[in-house]
């Protein structure tokens, strides 16, 4: 029986159709990179949501990683200017400033380019890597350069999603869109734990081939930047830089003593540990950490 046979069904069908339209994403919402310089990919809604205030620090505050900062800035600036550039893997110690550097360089490049389309930073979460081809389909037609950013990228066990990333980085038929660059951070140089690599070598019939398939993923990144634990002088330089920027007045010897004690309780010295100490100090001094 159709709605023509029973006119009372027509209002019901109309309500159902309207509800489905509300649930469906707008065709333009996934690709409209307007009104912001940073976005987060939400595959369940097939859209990119703008981030109007990015959680980041100024590039000048990142101490002890000048070489990495200069290299990543140059690569990003060339890409934003329409020149060839490499996908980048930032790997190494926890809290060394890898993700902070990506966000700081993005802001710096935009500040240094008053003309031309602004560079967009698009974050994709690790668990959403299988949806990467769909995201690239949306970004392919966007009229601005986009740095696609995945923080803390790694693969374990039987996780096969790394294969889709390999194809996107270099080996697929369509390839990476010309307006998209891929940056990833990881604690692991080869994006997988060492014991997983060693297990492949010990159990596979052709060990070298089994390991090569997984390890070759990191080879698809043309730019590798390593990050390591900082020494005490660099750690103090971080502390002093933050204290000066935010007006945290404390005698230098006391500042160093407190910062040293804080690092001992945390068991390491890093940019993250320095920032955590600064947050504690600002709270005790009744100061807000605002630029």
C-alpha cells in the first residue's frame, strides 16, 4: 500500500525524510575549511570541525630543538609556498616537544606569509587512520594547502591500518593530493615496538621480508626528526623562557632549585616537565598563563 492509497501516511513519511536530512552531514560541511586555520577530522560525521583557539606555545619558547625547528619550518614554508616538500616523522622521547613543534611551526608559517592562502592544520586521530583515504578525498578539492597531522602514531600486533597509510603516503594509484602534506609524531622510530620487529624476525620463514613490510612505512616519510631528553642547561633555559614570557618573578637561584627538584620528582627533564613546573609556579604566584 502506498501513500496514495492511504493519505494519512504522507505526513509520517515527510517527518521521516526530514529526520534523515537532519542526521545526514551537509555535503559542503566536510570540505569548507573557512573561518579557522586548524580543524579536527570526525569521520563518524564525515566532517571537519574548526578549532578557533589551538592549544600551542610560541615557537620562540621551544628550547633545545633549534635544529629540528629550523628544518621543519623550512619544509613547511616551502610547502605553503607551493614548492616541493617532504612528509615528516617526528620521533623520540616523550615530552620532548614533537607535537608542540608542529603546532608552533604552523602558526609561525602563517604569521610569516601575509599573502596567499593560509596554511590549514588538520588533525586526524590515530584510531581514525583507516578513514584517511576518505579524508584525503575531501581535502583534494580544497583551495588551500593543508598539513595533515597525526599525534602519537604507532601500530601494534595485528593492526593492518598501517597499509592504508603506506598507500596514501606514496604508493597508491591516486597518491597524496598536491595540497596535502602529512606530519606524524611517534615515540617509536619505526612506528612499532622493537619487540614486535624482533618477533617478526624470529618467527617468519622469510624474516627480512616480514620485517621490511612493516618497517618500510617509516621510510615513506622523507623527513625524519629525532628528539631526545634535554640536558640541565637546556631545561633551565626552558624554565627561564617561560618565566620571562609570563611574568613569573622569582630569584634565579630559587627558580633553578625548584625546577631541579621538580624534574627529580618526575624522573626526567623535558619540555613537558618544564611546562608542568611553570603551571605549578604560576598557580602558587596567583598568575594566569596568558600571552
